């Protein structure tokens, strides 16, 4: 007798030559909640996208209810009763709940909408799921968990039998996350829906799971079902045991006793930061680590004058430092390398060289006019350090991603700033250039600059940072970890324990010390 | 002309031609067609008429190009032409101000009007389309209110020098336009602010993070556009020596100026385009318009033809920007017209 299930077998997938999934097996059964765990870049999002039809795969197969299926698009998946709720919700916020529920499949008679029937159906749905929301309420007036529930309900109403939830609790407080997961669990059991929850927050989700699978480096390293799921084993599996971990190259710099920190941040708060305290000493590189959405990038952007500071102090060289805008920050000697170069990094149609010198064009002004040749020569000189491939006088958009990143890093060098904020400095560059970039970063610190590096790659962070501050839920305690005697596992452990919701940091001061011994 | 569009070194000879070659070739074709269609087209007197009529469109197009480069649009220029025309007459006839001072004041009014649009766009975040659309209404009705829709005859003879004098046989508006174009090209290509204008149009957020003062750039481009429109109004007024709330074809001028920029290769999405291209576009529009007059084609046809030209230009721009133009004929098109190649 064919068993109802949705199975992935031996999935392999590479992105531009890099293998991200190494023959992954995964199974979902109706009526069960399956937790899919893994660290940043472990391949869980790729697996989810493949199984939801949003992404192709190189080899392996997908088997739905005993039969092989080919999903070419999310629409294909939906017609096979497979649905996915992504982190970015798809609801249209200006429309009412009813309108969203029936979006694209409105009930009508000769083109006239059957408002009453649609509203009644929506009301019934909401009632069924115990959601205290009116069918006519506008989506934008609802809370985030409510929206999430509505999106889930909509997918169920479209007859989804297998439902993927991508990081459903990221934006939620611990209690709200509990509510949501309890709701999901109940639906799964009552309606016999197979639910997959993809997340890196272990402790929040684990209690609500029937099955747990952990991916590390694109392979399944742990799999268990209800009575035998052990939280410590899950955490160990996520953190990974890699004995041949590359060692850090440099001897970490430690601030000599008595030297004063150049940058002091005390209990900094903004709309998304809930208390960040840290210090950076001259000559040292401070690494910022944390899960996605923990506030690392937001912190950099705040120092760069992009977000309003609501409370707390920032002192630079002992002087209060509040940049009101990026141009103000640049004038005060701050350089910032954005994490998303395409979104807010470079000007696509502008030449590579001009992109490098963009923030300091006025340096090349001669009698009102811009000395193009001097600017270009200077930019060429900066880029020659990295062996940037491509037409430097051509538009930057025609370069490969790695070379674009080198150009933007060249901009940071050219700025010669006192406070350097680097968000994923080596994103997408090849290994050789990575080493060059690390060396330049180290050189900046040696010159006495204040360097702050954000990275999701633990190895990278351990390699370049002297100390590491761990962010979680928008806050960062003043205690930091010495990078020198830290391993990747310890770092991940730290982030997991903080971000996992075991200790909801109320003020960002209480910080568990039990797991990391430095 | 501007650096975002530098040709690559390793490309073929055709690719190394300036981007304006394509539109220039089209212009030459139109002129050739005109020449063979009627002997009255390529005469010295008609060319002078063509250029004189084109001067106002050219000025509007010049200002419009700055705005388009930042990714905005200025719909108020046509009305500012009318407003300037009337204000000049009011200042001279009613306030008794000597004409040179009146001219400067009118230019100031044009700049101020543009600055107001720019400030609202920057601070309120209202889309440029809406702000300048509203400004168009405001600027159009002020002269009507002042004059009660009547003409004001201008009696200061010196004012006529602007629109009617012909130093060395060339109409002064044409000389003024050429000078303005040279200044604008140098400004855009050779100054820091010019580079910043292209940067803002290419990626506003990245520009802001690179420390560029977005407010300054936004206000500046609309001020330039307002200034150019005021110049257009002065040319109109001094040609007919009348302060008219509806000189020439105000609506058409705005329409033609946007068309000229767009067919000249200035992207409606910002960041790409050159003054030279826009000016060739303006000459092309003026030529098409003039040719239709010379051929005595019903004037009602003109907006239709210009409309089709805009549609063609924008469609090309859109397909090109979204990289959907990967059809086999794209290569052919590129090699035969030297249109912006990618890499």
C-alpha cells in the first residue's frame, strides 16, 4: 500500500561549481512537523527551495505519495499540493484578509465579485483556526504572527498537504513564536498536513517537532523522531565536529594594558537594536558575529548614520559621535562596506574607476573641474593590489560579482578612514583575493584604525578578528570572545544559545557564560 | 559623453563609435528624406527657421535631461515657459523695470520654481511625476490670473535683441543654446557635481551611502530645468514682443522636449544618457516638425508622429534596460547603429 509522503532522495545541487547539497534524503509525512535545522549556509534554504519547486537540482529525485514528480515552478508545486511560506510574506498589505484569501481565484458571477460568499468563507476559515481577526481587516493592520498564520491558512485553503515554513519565527518574540508553532502543530495534526519548519533557532522549535533533521555542509548529519530527539545532540550536529579545522594564521592582537579604546559604544538603542555595548581598541580588529537578523549589520549602519539612535552613547576618541547621515559619517572619518553591493553598493552604469573614487571625488577637483585622469590613475593604483579582472573604465555592472566586491573594497582603502565598518568584506571573491583583502584589513588595523568586521563565515571571522562580539536579538553584551583560542564550534554554540530563545535577553546584559570557556 | 557609457577598448571599431552615432544617423536619414521630398527644406532660410523654432525645445530638453539623468521627470517646464513669458512682460510694462534686470529676475523665478519642486520631491518623498504635474497646473494658471488671459504688449525695444537679433547671421537663441549646451556638457562630464548627478540616477541609495548629498542634487537638477524653461519663455516673449499666457504650443513643447531626450538616449530610468545625444534628439524632433510644416502636412498629425517616436524610443530603452533585447537582430542593430553595447 503506497504511503502518503513527500520524499527527497539523493538530492545534489551545485551553484557555480560549489556543491551545496551532497545527496540529501528528506521525508515529510502528513500530520507531522519536521524541523530542518542547520547553520548559516548549511544548505537548508536550498533544500527547501528545491522541494517547493522554486529551484532546480542536479541529480536525485522527488517522490510524492510514491510517485516521482518534477516541479518546474512554485505553481507546479502548488498544484501538487506542496506550498511554501517564505520569510518575506506574500500578502498584499493594502487589501483585506478576504481579498488576500481569494487573490487570483475570486468567486464571481459574470465578472461580479461574490463579496458575501467570499467573506463568509474567510470568516469560517479564521474561526476554524481560532484567529481573532475580522475578514474585512486590512492585512497591514495585523501583527506579524497573525499575517504569518493567515498566509499559512491561505495555503491550506488551497489544498496544500505539504507545507514548508522558512524561518517562521525570525521576526517574532519568544512567546509569539510559541503561539505560532502551537497553532501550526495543531493544524498539522487535525488536517493531516505535513509541515517542515526550516530554522536555525533550535530550542524554540524543537519541542514542537515530531522529526528533526540537521544539515551541515550540505549533508544530513542527524536525524531522529519524537521520543529520541535529543536537544544536545541536535546542537552538536549543527555546530559540527570538524577536527581538521583550519587554524587562525595570525597571532591575535591584544590591546596593551592601559591603552584607551578608540570606539566606545554604550547601550546603543535604535528601532531594531536593543542595547549594544562594545569597545574597539586602536590596532585591533573586532569581529561581529550572530545569526541572520541579530542586528550586526544594523549596528554598522547605525554608526554610519543610516538609522536614528534612540538611546545610548557612542564615543570616538573620547568625543561623542553621532553621524546624522552617511555623508556626515564620511566627513567624520567613517568608511562602510555594504553587505549587499548590488542594492546599495555601486552605481551600475558608472565605470569601475569612478565607483572606487565616488566618495572622495572632490579630492580630485582642480579649478572647479574634475581631474578625470588623476582620479582614474589613483583608482587604478588602488585596484592594482587585488588583480581586478575586467575593463576598469567600463561600467562596473559588466564585472563579475567578485571583481565588483574588490572594487568596492578598493573604495574603502581609498577613503583611508579612521573607523572602518566592513559588512561581509570578502563576499563572493576568490581565495587569493580573499587573502589580499584580509591582509589589507590587517594593515589598516596596524595603522591604528578602528576596524569592525561583520561576517557570517565563522572561519573568516576567526581568521581576521582579534576579538569577537556576538549579537543576538538586536543586542550585544560587552563581554567578547578572544578569537585566538576559539573554535568554529564554540562560536556557533555561543550564537545558538543566545539566539535560540533559551535566554530571551531582556536587556542584553544577562549572558550565559556556561558553554564557552575562553 | 558621460563616463557611465565609455566604450570598451577591446571592442570592434563599430562599438568604439560614440553612442550618439545611432541617433545621429537617423537624423541624417530624415534630413536626406526631407531634401529629396522638397527643395524648400534644405534652404538657408528654412534651416534658420528650423533652428530658431528648435531653440526653445532645445532649452527645455537640456533642462529635462538633467532631471531624467537623476531618474526624475519634470512636467512643469511647458507651464514655466508661459509663466516666464508673462512675468517678463509684467515686470517691464507694469513695474517699469529695465529689460536686462527683468530678464535676470525671470530667470530667478524659473530657478525658484524648480527649486520648490525639488525640495518637495526630496523632503516629502512625493514622486517627481506628481509634484511637477501639480506644479504644471500652478505655473500655468498664474499668468492667466495676472493677465486675465490678455496679451501684454512689450514696448522696451532692447528686449527684442534676445529673440530677434542675428549676430553674424545666426539667430541669437541658437547661439545661446549652443553656449548653454557646451557649458552643460562640461558641467556634467567634467565636474564633481556632474558625476554625482549620474550617480544618483544610477543608484540613489548607493550614492547616498557614498556620501553624496541627494538633496543638493535633486534641488539642483529641477532648478536647472526651471532655469532652462525660463530661458525658453524669454525667447518666445522677445520674438513676438508680447507677454502671452499661451505662447506657441506650450503643451507640445514639454511633450517634444521629453521626446527629444528619450530618443537621444537619455534613459527614463536614470543614470544613462548624454547632453549631446539629447540635443541630437531635439534637433531631430525639430526637424521632423519642420519638415511636416514644409510639406504642408496637417499640423494635427504632428503630435501623432512625435508620439510614435517617443513610443519607439522608450520601448527600446525599456527592452534594453531589462536586457530582454536578446533577439538575433540586436547584434545587427548594435553593429549597424553603434547603439550602447554592454561591455
